[in-house]
């Protein structure tokens, strides 16, 4: 089989390479900096679904990917012998008032139909949930069983180990090898810029995120989502907090008082984190496509070249299913790209 080059060793590139390699393809991953150099090197790792309402292709695709995640990451761990930190422990969301409770209960009805009994979305008493103590104005929370966690950095290490076990190589460079018959471009924000320059139209932008890692051992607790903020307990006795979404910024790698406010909000939501030391402050850029959905498919005008980009906030959750779709396309010519995910779907209408 002809060699396939995957450009970029972030979550999209490594997941695609793993799916290709375990199907028997000859794969090389080319990374110009380091594994997880961009948004994939963050700390949060929340694999959380969109709300079960106003169902569309994007939400359905994400649901399928989250359901597949457990088997995908189990196979990665088994193949390479490294733990990616995956655990499907669910999520809780405090409910602020009666209107929020009513909406949450309506969504529970939707989840029963849309999630096909594979996961639950329930309204329960906050005191019924084991784990971090939460402030909930109504005393009620949403508890779902679909949400999972993943350690972003450990996932990268686990994928590299699995690729090595399958005979695939990850190496430094900035161009695909001449022998590559097909090339997948999964290069994050630089890739969106390059695609836009080639097509003569903006193909997305960068959104800065800031996050923090606290020392607190809630490894078996569900994660928390409140007021747009993720609190994700990990297996290494840390809790990740994130993240901001900043369209305007001076330094993409610097943290500032925006993160200080984020940490203060997290401590107010979960009193158990009030005295938890901050181990790390992180900032980075997330690639956002014009449609906000991941962008997948042939690179227009470049035969044998493909785009896999635009993970934004949901890249880790989408990666298992996206890897299958790009492998089907590259290896077999099977096009199962969802509506809204194609490169053409992100081009401005004429």
C-alpha cells in the first residue's frame, strides 16, 4: 500500500494515523514542533455532548463519536500500552432557577429519544451526586452519563506509542515525504491559514483559550459544567478548569487576569477546590472553522490531499468518529462526511 503522510501530531492527526495504521496502511506523521504543540497540548479534556435538542448532523455525529470513544481509547491503550486517561464518569450541571429546571426536564425527554438508551440525561437532587460539592441555587442538577474525560497530553503519548507498535513513524519536519501518495493536513490554526491563502478566502480563525490545573483528588467524580465553565477531575489527582474563549488577544501563549477570574469562579462553584493549589496555567489557540464544525474532506485543487481541521472546543470528542470517516475516504473512497463538515460547506456562498 502506498504511504500516507499525516501532517500534524495533534489529536486529529494522531487519531487519523492510528485508524489508518490499524487498517494496515503505511503511515508517517510529520510534526514541525512537538506532539500536542497546539490546542491538543492543553489540560482540560472534557468530552461533553451538545444538549439533546434541535438535533442536526453535527450533534448526531458527535453523539456517535462519544459513544465510540470508549472502545477507541481502549484499543489505543491496548495497542501501545499507555493509558490515555479516558473514563466515562458523566457530568453534572447545577440548575439556577425554575426555568432552567423546566428546560432541563424537557431535554431529558429528548435524550430518551435521541440517545437511544445508550446514555441518560436526568434532573436529580444535587445531594444525590457523589463527588465535588456544588452550589446549586435550586438544589437540583442535570446528571448525564454520556460525558467522559480524557487527559489531552496522555492521549497524545498513548497514540504515539500505539502508532509505534503498529509500525508507523512520528517524526519532525514541515513537508510531506516525496513518497507519500496521499496527504492529510491536520495542522490546526496554521493549516486553516494555509487553506485560506490557497483558496483566496478566510477559512477560519483562532480562538484563544486559558485553563488551569489544580491539585485535588476527585478522580472518580463526574465532571462539572456551570456557567460555561468545565471542571474536570483527572486520574492523577488533578482537576482541570477551563476555559476562556477570546477572539482578541496580544499573546496567544500568555495567561492573565482572565484566568484568575476563571479560577475564582471555579472555587465558588465547587467549594472543595477553594484551597486547591494551582499546579499549572495554560493558554493556547484553538482552530475554529467558519461553520464551527470540524472541517473534513479533499483539499480543493490538490489531488490526493485532504483536510482534517477545525476541532475548536470539541476536537477530542469528535476525533474517534472523524478518524473513521477520513480513513474510509482516503483508503476506500467512501464519502461519509456529514452535512456542514465539508470544506465546501465552509466557503462563502456566491
